[in-house]
């Protein structure tokens, strides 16, 4: 009897992470939900379980390497790791940005991804058919004013994905990067602007149908369920209203 494949999703307490957990559970994975907010992931795990799927919640800070290494001991074999934990802080120009914001973004987006990837790579390899997803952003591919720290962090993730793919070619592990453009979730812009809902709303003002968390989760679900010999190196997904990071059609 074939064992149910296990998928670890970081940053699963809300937004894209939570939507991805639901999508992968419905696709037949036993999902392991990680995030710092224990109550959120426990509620999501209960929801997924009630829907007839398998889910476990594990409170985890991806920047805490000791905690990550302890978490990794639970897995001898692992089918899928979705490195989703991350986020943006501030939108200040380089000349006046707070270095602490840049440091925090780098620690969460880049070092967090590095920590989980290093810790779980042996289990992914042992599975004989492992997949690593790195959720970057179109910010990883193109700069924009006010985005220096976030662009730098997401570019770091992009380079991590490219380099890892080169280094582990020939092993039974795929490295997939998904780079979303404008995604409207409950928390991303609000967190970036430190709870200022007015500023957060302006990001999406007049934009006809920005991406949703479910759109990105569907994209991830498609990429990881391709045949094992097919690697989606980089998948850029934007709403139709967005042509680039700086070119967005607004009906205002």
C-alpha cells in the first residue's frame, strides 16, 4: 500500500500558505502546517481534517534554526516542501529605509527558506521523488521604487532556487520557483504598511481582479503535480491588469 505523500507548508496561517494547504490536502497530500501563530494553523488543520483530509499543525519560526532542525527530525521521507513564509515591511526609498526592516525581510524570506531547505533536503531526497517550491515574487525579477529591501530579499530567494537546482541536479528532487505579481490577501499589504489599512487599500485601488491566494495556490498545485520528470523552473503569474511591477491598469 502506497503511503500518503507528506507536504510541509511554511507560513500556513493565512493567505497563500493557508490556501496552498487546502489545495494540496484536496490533491491527496498529508499536509503539515507551520507558522508562528499556533492558533491559526490549529484551526486550519481542524478545518482540513473535517473536510476528510489529513493535516497536522506545528508552531514554528523559520528563522530559528534550532527549532527548524528539531522539526526536521520528524521526517525520514518527505514528498514536498513549500517555502512560503516571508513578507514585506515598509515602502521607503533606499535613502531613508530602516535597516532593521531590510534585515527582518532577509531573515524571514531568505534565511528562513535556507533553514527549511537545508534541514529537510535529506528527507526529500530519501523519498526518491521530492519537490521543493520556493515562493518568490515578481519583485525577485524586477526592481521598483520603494521596494528595495523586499526586492533584495526576494532576489535572494530567486538566486537560492537557481543555485540549488544547479547543485542537486541528478538527485530525485525538483526545485520549482513560483513568482506571483499583485496578489490581494487579507494581510500582505496591511503588514507592509504596519496596519495602515488606508495605505494598504491604495495598492489595489482600481485594479480589476488582482490575483487571490487561491489563484496562487492553484498554480502551485498544478506545478507540483506534473509528472516527476517535469520541472517547472520558474513560473511567473500576474493578474491580467498587471503588465509589470510598475505598469498596472487602474480604472480610476
